[in-house]
C-alpha cells in the first residue's frame, strides 16, 4: 500500500476582476481603449450632439427616433476624453518631478 494519498489541492479561481456590480462600469474599458485614439472620440463628441428634442442626432435611425442623448457612444467618448486629459496631466506631473 502506498503511503499518503494524493491530495489534489483545490484552488478556487478568484474572479475578483471584472465581477463588479455598478452602473456604467461596463463602458470604462472601452473608454480606456478609446482614450488613446483622440481622433475617434473627438469625432464622436462632435457628431453625437442632442437635437432640439433631446435625442442624439447621430444615433437617429431611419424611422426618425433617435437614442435619448447622451447616448451610449457619447458617454463612452466623453469618458475617453476625461481619461485622455488625466493621462496628459499625469504625464506633465511626472515630467516636472524629474
Ligand atoms: Zn449618439
């Protein structure tokens, strides 16, 4: 008889990352990617503006009913702009520190 039993070490995979509840958190990764593409979010911000009915003029469909502004694309683009400006501010801080 062999001594000892093979104890399989059971490890629970910790899925801490990406399992957060909360409104709007899902849009952040997309905004982070977009933050490095200023041309993209600038164009989105320029195009996705509210019309006089408070609906996005860029997300308007053929039927005439647009998405209520700010639409999801505009929200992502404005988050991207914030991240972009934060990155710039951090870069300046780092530069001054040296
Ligand atoms: Zn839109």
